[in-house]
């Protein structure tokens, strides 16, 4: 495959969306629009049937990848859509929920809004703890009205992950919903819907799974109860009823699905399934960059460097200026707060945010050297 950096540009913003996409993904999108252009589940003609096959093929691929029954795969627009659906679908007025201090705004804002509107309360626990320290903190925050813990599996602001297996076990022990934000981990770090205590996993299609933007999924465990709908609309079945269908996936999939995007997502999942340890590859690259930058004066690093992301600032240069300089060097990164104020408060980068370098499956060791060289120049040049 022709790499994006061959054009002179180096893409290192994969935590926002992966790029480039495998050719199979873009081909599947175009093929679907040309040959499966009907509305899935909305007709008996051949084009509708082809579209329905595309959708089910992706449910099967996702089910196999995440260890869940295909009918428990619900398509969404993105992880934010999925998180809003399950958080608002399971919580009731007066409930209490725990979120972590590396939560993205896709978790923090829905919970904050519920706190304003319906008396839902929340507390923030410390991500990254394990064993007795984790259990002690969670038990200290637990209330009789606690109903849910939302786990951010991996931070999008820096390389930093949370103890999903232990929190899942805790949720099972205390009868809590365990919702997983796997926006940064899905496709890189194993996360399965049949893990102990997991209720639902919300994933993007367009990041580690290498699918198109505008795609995502909720993966409900086989024991997860039905949650309330976030929106209602046509489902293709039980059309005479004023209620949404009572079973997944149609219960939560009101309206026409983005079938071409789902076709691309299916190929992305298949590609990732064949590639093996992609998480190990991006971790190796970020760890290498971390070590190189750790030895540079005038650089402040945040979080860790072992999960595909390196977050940093350059002394005397704002993150926006640093990212602008790298852009002029042909390197695409992100600067600012990355929609994660809680994480920046944890990492000590609240003043101006940080510069985020995030690796993808097509990056190489040569890319690390190029970043190091450009950052060295950034320190010397007045921007």
C-alpha cells in the first residue's frame, strides 16, 4: 500500500482518526454504493437485500472480533453516540455514577448534563490504580444509589490505561453497570464483551478498526439488559407500533443506517483481525519516541509513552505554536486539550494543553526519527 508519508506528509494524529485507510476499506465503501445501494431492512428487492447482507456481515465480523453475538452489535455514528446511548439509557433520576479522571468529554459531558437535568450525581475515581488501592478507592466512593461505572480503557490525551478487568469484576460483585469507553483501545488492546462484569463497550469505527468516519458500535454483553432508547424512528419491523422493537439491534437503530460506512468498517475489522499485534507495534513506536524525547532538554512529557501516544510541551513554546511548526515540517499532530479536561488536570497540562503525537499501524521507526529531528529544530527556532 502506498503510504501517506510518501507524499511528504507524515500523519501522526491517529488518536483522532486513523489514516490512511487500507485500500480494502475504501473499495468496500465504493462497491457498496454501486452494488448494494438499497435501504437495508426496508424492502424485498435485490438492492435492499444486498445492503442487509452488508450490514449483517459487519455484525458477524464485529461479533467475532469482540466476542459477542452478532445481534448484540448496535451501529452508531461514533463512540460519543454510543456512550450517550448507554449512559442515558441506563441511568435514572437520583442514580450515582463513577467516572475516571482520564474521561473524555464523551463521558464527562453526558454525565454532567444528567446531573443538571435529572439529579444524577457522579464522582471521579483515580484511573491507573490496581489491586487493593483500586478496590479501596471504589469502595470509598460507592453509595447505595450507585448504579454505574464508566471506564475509560485508554486515555486519548496521553498513553495511560485503566484496570478494566478489575473494575469489571468489581461491577459484577456489586451489581453495577460497567460501561467501557474503548475509543482509543479498540483494535489495539484486547477488549471483549464477554469479560467478567462488562455491560457494554462503545467503540469507534474510524480509529483502531481502520474504518470510515461516521461509524461506531455498541457491543452489549449477552447478559446486558435492554437500555432505553436515545432516539426513536423507523426500524423496518413492527411499523404499526408506536414503540421501538423490543429486541436488539433494532431497538436502538432508529432510521437508515450508514451502509457504505458499515461496509468499510467490516473490511477494517477483517484487516485488523489478520494483522496480529497492532497494539504492540504502535506501543513500540511511542516508547521509542518517548525515550528519545525524555533525553531532550526543554521537553515536558505527560502520562506514559507505551500505548501509542506521546503527549508533550516544549518550554517557551505553546502547544499550538509547536503543532504549527510541525505542520510546516509536514508532520500532522494535534495540540490543545483533546476534549479531555479531566485528563489534563490529572497529567498537569491544564494551562495550555499539550502536543499529541499518536501512532497508527502504518507508521515506522523512520517516522520517529523524523519527529525527533523536527522537535529539535522547534526548540531552536523562534516561531
